[in-house]
């Protein structure tokens, strides 16, 4: 099934770019139909617009609470025909108001090996903690902070002379492969959530 992706992005948008590139390369059976950002200046919006993909800025300030903001986001995405929501560097927690509208269809990428180092600055947390390995995780989103069932993970070493930036760069390369790969599994209908575990069907 071709995924109709709605991406939520707050910043640079390199994961969004990797997804669009994988689609162009025939490695991901999907179409990005809309990008929504909470930040007007997010370069992710420009990346989408330059491909003719509608990119909408929705300012959180204009909504009384997280639920009403997420309801507005979900309305926009549903009107555009989105069936899969991708959090591509989205720096807000999503609430049940959005999750309930796309059950089992919201995916996030996180720059650490969850459940280690959830929340902000996963790469910096890893360097400061002193782990020898870190990486990235693609998971289904639930209403916790980076707690949903894990789809795929990739591991990278942490070197003694790593800074947050050098580690983040090493992780980012893996992110750009991992997110499209997880989405392709979803497109092939090969993911089954069983409690906390995600089974990958042959
Ligand atoms: C990525 O490293 C992503 O894993 C991280 O933000 C970066 C966004 O980069 N996401 C989080 O930390 C979510 N908690 P991008 O805008 O270039 O895709």
C-alpha cells in the first residue's frame, strides 16, 4: 500500500529529505502529501515547498492548549488524505487528540537507543553519560515521552574524542537510512504491534 505521509517537523528537515529521497529512488512506496510545522522558520518547510508539497505553519500560540493544537493539526492532515504521520524532528509532544485520529500510524525517530536518553538532546545525554554505543530508534508513538513500541534501531560507536556534534553526525547518517526502512516495512504491511513488541512479518 502506498503510504500517504504527513510529516510534522520543527527544524532542519534532513530526515524529511531522506524520506523524500528514498521515495524518489524507489526504495519507499509512499508520497509525502503535507508538511506541518510549529515553527515558521523551519527549513523543513522550504524543503517540502521546493518539491511542491504543501507546507503549513501552525503557530501553537494561537491555541489554548496542546489538545486543541493537535486537533487542528489532525484536521489538516486528514483533509489532505494523510494515513501515516511521521515526526521528523518534531520537538513537541503529541497528545491523544492526534494519536486517536491515526491509531498505530504515527512514527517517530529518536537520536538514541531507547529507552536510554529520551527527550531532548539524546546525543548530548549519551556523550555526557559516557556510553560506548548509542544510535537511533524508530518507534510507534504513544502518549508518553519516546516510550512507544520500537520498530527498528541502529547502533553506532561512541569514541573517546567524540563531541555531541561528531556523535550526532554519526547517528544522523543512520537515521537517514532507518526511517525510510521502517516506513517501507509499514507500507508492506509487515509490522504487527503485540503489546510492547513490534513483530516484523516475513
Ligand atoms: C534528528 O536527530 C532527530 O532524531 C531528532 O532531531 C533531529 C532532527 O533533525 N529528534 C528528536 O530529538 C526528537 N525528540 P532533522 O530536522 O534534520 O530531521
